C-alpha cells in the first residue's frame, strides 16, 4: 500500500489539488487517516482546521477508519419509493451490523448516500463505487459474496 | 406522437467512445477546425443566434454567457464543464460522457477558442469514477492526435456535495476549498476560477456546440420551442414502464414524455404525479400533463425543466412520505453558509416528519407555507431557493394528500 505522504506529495503542486489528494488516499485506504489530514495541511500550506474543514465538507470523503469495502445505499426519492428500506433491512441482516457500522472483521461498512446517478435501476447500492441496480433481498447474498 | 430526435446523443451506440478514430470518422473535430477558421466574434454570434440555452437548469443563453468572458480582458481565462450531476433522478450527463466524451471536449475547445481561454476543467462528480476514466482516456487520445491544439483539459473530481453543482460552489471546490457558494455578482464569466473570467456550462450544453457549428444557428433555431430551441435529454425513473434515457425536441409535452416515450405508468396502475427537473422540481398533477416541456412553459405552471429528470409516481405512492424524504435531502445538502437555508431546511424536515407521522395540524401547514416563501426569497443560492419547491407545489396541487394525514 502506498504511503499517504507519497500520495500527497504527488499532488502538492497541483493548484487546488487537496481534494484530488484526498481521493487518491481514500482509493488506497478506503478512508482518510486523521494523520493524513495533518500532512495535507502541511503540504498545501494551509491550517489544519482548513484541511480538516475540506475533508469533512464532502460526504464522499471519510476521515477516520472504516471497512475495506464500503457499501452505500441510495436513499434519494426514486430509490426510496422503489424500496430502499427493504434493501437496508436485508443488508443489515446479512452482515449483522446496522447502518453506519463496520463488520468486526473490518471487511464491510454500511452507509447511506444520496442519488449516485443510476436511477434507471432503483433501488440501488454501490460497493466501492461500483453500482448494483434493481437490488432485491434475494440478490444480496450473491453480491456480498463477490467481496 | 412523440418521436425521438438525437442531436446531443447523435453518436450514441454508433461509435466506440474509447476510440477517437470513430468520432473523427463520424465527422468529429471538424466543427472545431471550422470554428478556428472564423473570428471569435463570429463563433460567439453563431452560438448566440442559435438560441441555445443552458441545459444545467438556469436556461441562460449560452452565446451571451460566452460574450461576457470574451469582453473581459485577462491574462488567463477558463472554460469549466459542469459534470457534477447530483440532482436525484438525473443521469443524462453520465450517458453523454460515457457514450460520446469527445463531443464534450470538442464543445469545450470551441468555447475556449471563442472566449480566448487555453485551459478547461471538467468537474465530474466523485460518484462517477468510471466516467472520469473515460474522460481521461479521451483527453489523452485527443492530445496525442493534436486535435485540441493549445487548449488543455483537466478532469477534477467532486466528492459528494450536491451544492457543488452550483457554479460558484463548484469553482470553490476546484480551487480546493469547501464547496460554499459565492455572492453574485461578480458572475463567473467576469471573475470566476481564481478570479479569472470563466465560462461554466453544463455537459449537455457543450455537447450541443459542435453540431450547431456544423449545421448552423438557423438549423438549430428551427427545432423545438422557439424560445428554448433544440432538444432536451430526459432521464426517466420511478413507476414508469421505460426507465431510460430519451432525447426529444423541446416542443413536446409532459404527456409525450411520460406516456409516449416513457410508455406510461408501470404495472397497469394509474398516474398520480410526476416531478420534473430533479428533487427540487415541482410536483405536476394529471391536469397539467399537456404542458410543453420547454423552460418557459414549465415555469408558467410553477414547475421546472431543470436537469430533465422525470420521476413518475403511481396511484399507490404516499406523496407526503416522498416529500418528507425530499426535505431530508435538503437538510443534508445545505452547505450551512446562510441562515434561511441552514435553519429553514432543518425546520422544514422537522415539520414534514411530524405531518407524515400523522401528528401534524392545520397550523403546521400554514407555517410550512410561510417558511417556504421566506426561503424562496431569502436564501443565498439556488439550493435554498429551490428547496421548498416540492413542498409548495404539493401543497398547491395535492392538498387532499396533506389533509388526509393531519392528526
Ligand atoms: C444547488 C444547485 C445544483 C446545481 N447542480 C447542477 C449540476 O449538477 N449540473 C449543472 O450543469 N448545473 C447545475 N446547477 C446550475 C449551475 O449553477 C449553472 O447554472 C450551470 O452549470 C450553468 O450551465 P448552463 O448554462 O450550461 O446550464 C446547479 C445549481 C444549483 C443552485
Ligand atoms: S442557500 Fe443553502 S446551500 Fe446555498 S449558500 Fe445558503 S446554506 Fe449554502
Ligand atoms: S435515486 Fe438512487 S441512484 Fe438516483
């Protein structure tokens, strides 16, 4: 795994590149380690408060540990009416955790998201940004088994 | 009967989006060469005269917008493509970029030439990493072929903030800040990215440019509604038979979209409502289905064309439950910079939750209406101004649904 310091230094000369750096870190770690925010503040020559402010403004970015595979369930109106609540219940049951939690082995985290632009196939979830559409309770074990 | 007309999606399914040769063989990048043979003013006038209005929601004349940047002298200018597409129910920009990335690049490069910008950014939402890959491949190919000349394009990723679709918040985000909208004026055309003149246009707007240059302003102006000419790409979702993407001339009606191309309500059920333009759009009842979909006709019935999202709901839908969900969306997405939106979206959600749980009263309805009107007028940016739209239009068009839930 690439060190977050190396990742940050690859972006530090890019104007406004801090968000790109956070994306690259999150791609490696699946989240942004707290220390990486401090390192980013130094590299981009801004205060820690600002670097933290940017990292926490955006809901796609997560500061602090989460599971290796991030499952996000869309709860925007079109997915909501298509039965997103049933998908939530099925995933919670399958993984034995609640929304917002991570499995004990650190493999999966469950999160809500707003629309991810795949509304031709509601209800919809993403795993590490890969979309799975027209999700049913029956399909869930098969999808989870891919990871 | 509605018939599809593909202008923006002219290459959809016909070319391999990852092969620039396919795009070039289909006539691609000829419009850019043609533009470069004209004066900058001629290009701007052609776009202005075509009547093309922004497809990102605000409906501003594209050529006019370009002229502001052209007329502002600066050592550096920018062209920004808004590919943030966060409006729930919308997926048209993804379809365009996935299937024909070069048409967007070509449109941006034509704009760059016209206004005198040598650098372009595509701000693509972080939820579309696969689209970012397509765009980067297309840019690499275009550079290798030398078709873009001295115009450089870079892709930047959003990170899950709906408000960053608002153009000034988007610019803040490219600059590496929290995506909070700026006060306007100055408008981006005059002082945008890093304070420089910046044209911000939507993906679909740019995708219209090459063909306008190819076929001319008069050709374009003759399509669809005279005041909002051309086509619009619609994305259908909800309880409709064909949940897919269509491109229609703008003089079609909502009924053409939902019952023509959309195939009507799924499962043989009856129609209840349609929300157009994304989650901030108005709720439209059966009685208004014969309205034309163009920008001005939609505004006239208190609805919006917006992004062209079409969310169909059948007779079994609990509208108040949908509205509660929508108010939660806005509470979540408010950036918090101004008070009427930060507090207003929170209270609006609170009241809707109360009404939806059967504990609301007539007084709650009255205060919701009042709050909605205050937000529409007092919020700093379009997010807060549009947030009460779904509540206010359902209060107007579907009041019995509220009454049935009051405690
Ligand atoms: C909250 C909010 C979200 C927006 N989201 C988008 C978006 O996702 N895509 C877009 O092109 N325009 C969006 N807009 C409109 C932009 O501010 C801007 O008007 C548009 O990008 C201009 O391009 P156009 O003239 O080609 O439509 C949004 C506006 C607001 C207030
Ligand atoms: S209206 Fe809402 S989103 Fe817009 S600036 Fe105010 S708080 Fe932020
Ligand atoms: S509403 Fe769920 S993906 Fe768009």
